[in-house]
């Protein structure tokens, strides 16, 4: 009995308090969380960035991470994509009755490690337990707040013709790693999710140049969808070159086997930056010096032509329109 | 097909964008949300309060509200319980494939109405869709940020011997309304959930006195659990008088029938205030003038005796220890 989550762990009573104290507050150890009030209260100055994401990945453990690491990195990255320094996260669990406490512990451990790496504190939280069959083991929501430094103006609206498009590394690793774990496929080379907190990389990029106009992480819907969003929001055209887009051989192979296009596969440690042409080289250099940017590449540019549309020069030299993801990339991975 | 949520609505692609635009952004209409960036960015000054809660109520529609209204009120109330003026909310859905779009629309409508009443803006969000059977129709997470006014110092640690304990109205309405809907019980008197945003009431209370030491909303675990939390956090004893606690006859009746104790039944529009004795009357008067406080009552006081323990003088004149909820209040209602 005691090695599993029970409905009573979500009742708000004694078992809830014990779980919260022993499994969360003690482990995530910080004075704001330990206060155990209805909200965390702290001083903050300047422009605030605020974001949220829920994590419903299946399987919850996968090569390169688990749902806990993902829940920290995903929200940290959404803050970083606004140019903000990530500071504080909330952490809310919806747990299916019967989850092993040892699995929960492993997930919270990964949350702690990722939060430490990202330099964020988990300051407030919530735990709900639902009946068996009413959820898929565990869902996590994190919301985050960060501070946008003076002079940083990053938005999906800000791409301008002539800007360069930079990607920090290989695409499709996360989606294929998760899917292959679920389908029981193993890669001899050990393909892992790219799941990583990108706040540090963004800070280095902003040191190299304040002329970064857009940042976005190509998660669900992949690189293709993100580029379409940016083209539409900014009212510009985008041209990319397939030959410049880094993709691992294992990902190409798995995509061919499963009938996917790497351009639409989810990433969890990637970002697209759109920056003034004259600063692109400096930004690229700064990225290449960072562990999460060592495979960075300029993959294309922003055009005044065909606003709202993304076009790719293929490996064969022809051009094709790259549309937003239509329908679903089955099976669901996030 | 088109009147239900499909997996593709959560893919991050075209259907996701359409859903988000038409069902959320247009309806919740505000410039920060319409920006559609990874984070909402806004200026804020002072001490920030930050909180989160997930909502998994079953059934999702109940007398007096639905899961959407609850998701706004619950998080607004957690901010208010820190003395903060609620300002901005995030809104994250986990939706089970097959949910009727008409149900989603009704829920978002309730979110809009509750947010308008509470004076908060929904500025950022997320939507995930999971396979049929992987969730219970819809789960919602909201996180909130608010600003704590100068001179307000409210925490569960601050109760002092001699303080008065004030409750803003009848207990158990929410839990019994939800449960009776699920079990098909109807009350001729039309019992409804008390679900309400309490930020306005708290603002009036703070105008009446800054000597409010603790505020907490007795949700899961009910009044008994909340009082135990406060007694434990502040290291004080608490004595309440059963005769002073407002409970509706329908709730007493339903509790007798179902074997519950109203002290442990969830509320969603109630608060417990612990305040300096000399200001208690003023605070009570201010509460009674507000629609959400008209049945307010002083229900007890804080003692130096038996720290961490809550004792109740019963209707029969005897005293009994009121413990925190142990085990679960079955069936689960939140």
C-alpha cells in the first residue's frame, strides 16, 4: 500500500501533507516553498515574463530524460524565448492513483536537477490525485516567471526582411527518442532526447548581440510549424536551406521507417533565433561555444516576398513550400 | 467530427492554432494573450505573489459553477489569501479526445465571466489533448500572479494567542453540491456551490484593518484541515465553537445521510481570517457588507495552550479535538 500513490494523498488531509513535505518540499528545498502558504511572495523588479505548459508525455521515462526534467526545461525555455532570465517556477501534479512512489521520487529528483541547472526555484505547487483510469500515470504543469532585461525586445512579431535564421542544433531528437522508447525500438548509437534548459544559451546570445528579434523553441509541430508561426506573426516570408539543417542520421533513418518528416518532429532543447544579418555571425559564434549550441547553424533568411509562407530549398536544389503541421503526427508524443 | 476535440487539436499544428485562436484568444480577448508569444511580458512593481492549482473536479458542470469558474476562483483565492491583489492568470488545459466543443465553449465562457468579476486577465496558456481514456474529460491548471500591497504581512505563521478567528459564511456548500450532482441527489432548496472569487472581499477587509495575520481558504480537507494547518504553522492552539459555525440545513442533512462531517467538506468561496482581537469587530462589519461575507461570523480564537491542536466546543457543551482529515473523504470530489 505505502509504496503507491493513494487517492488519500490528494485529499488535502494528513497523507497529502506528508507527501508534500517529504516528497516535494524537503527535496526541492528552498525557503519560499517551505513557507507552505497559499502563494509564494517575493520581490521582483522590472518587466515580468509569465508562461505555462502542461506535460503529458508518454512514456514518462525516456532516453535522455523524464516528464519531470521536461516540465522544468519546457517552461524555462518558454521564458527564455521571451528573452527573460527564468527565476521561479510553480509545479502542479495530477497523479493517477497507483503511481509508484519510487517513480514519483525519480521524477522529483529530475525536477530538482534541472531546476538547479537552469537556476530557477520551485516556489509553489499543487498535487491532485485522480482515480485509476482517469489520468495516464502523471501529468505535470509548470508555470514560470522571469525578468526581461532592459533593452531586450523579443517577439514573434519582430522578424524583418534580411534577418538571418539560426538554429542551435539537430532537430527531431526528442520526438524520435520518446517514440522509439514507446515502440520498443532501440538505436545502437543511443539516441537521446535533447531536453535541456536554454536560459544559459540565450543569455550568452544576448551578450553577443541585442539585435535578436525573435526566439522560439520548436516543440510540438517541430521546426516547420515554428517557422510558419513566425512568418505569419511578423508578416514576412522565410526561406530555409535543407542542406543547412542539422539532423542526426538515426533521426533521418527512424523518420524514413516511421513515415515522419524531421521538420515536424518535436524538440525540447532547440531554439530558432531570428536576428539582424550583421550580428548573425557573432551570435552563431557565441552559440557554438555553449554546450547546447555547438551544432548551431544559420539555416535561412527572412524575405519580404511571400509573407506568411515558408519555402525550403531542398537537397535536390528544388524549392518547396513548408506548411504548418496539418492533422496530427500520430501517435501522440506530447 | 468537428463538434468534438480531436487529438490533432493538441498537435501544435493548424487545428491547435485554430482552436486556440477561436475558442480561447478571441473569447478571452486581451492584448497580452493576443500577442501569442511563448510568454506574456508586462510591467509589475512591488512584492509579487505567485501560486498554482490544478482542477480535476468531477462532474465538470455542477450547481453553481463548472470547472472553468472553479479554475479562476481557486487561483484568485490563493493569491487573495496572501493578501495580494490578483492580476494575471495562466490557463492550461489537458483535454481528453472526444470532449464536446460546446462543453469547452461553456467552460471558457465561465472562465471569462469569473476573470472579469475577479479583475484578472488570462495572459498566457497551453492546450494538450490526450487519448481517450487517458484523462477524465478535462483538467485545468491555472497559475496566478498578484501584487501584495505595502504593509500587508499575511502568512499561516502569523497567528498569535488572543487573535479572533473569522469565517465568511456557511461551510460545505461546494462539496455537497458537487457530490449530490454526481450521485443524482437533488435538493428542493437548490443548494449550489459557493465557488466565488474572494479578492474583492479581502480588499474590503484590508481596508478595515491591516491587523489581519492569516488568511486561508478551506478547500480540500475543509475547515478542520485549514485550522489544523494554521495551528501547526503558527505553533498555537485554536478553539472554535460549533454553535458559531454557519452551516446550511441542506448541508447538515446531506452530511448526515452520506456520513460526512461538514468540517471536512470542501469550500470554494470561503475564507478563514485570523486577526488581532481589537480589530475583529471592524473586519466582521466590513465582511458583512460584502456579498461574499454577509453570513460572516467570529467562530473562535487563538490560544497559547495546546499548540498545533484544534479544539471545538460542541453544541452539547463538551469539548473535542478536531483533527486534520485522515484518509480520504470518499468519493473524491476535487
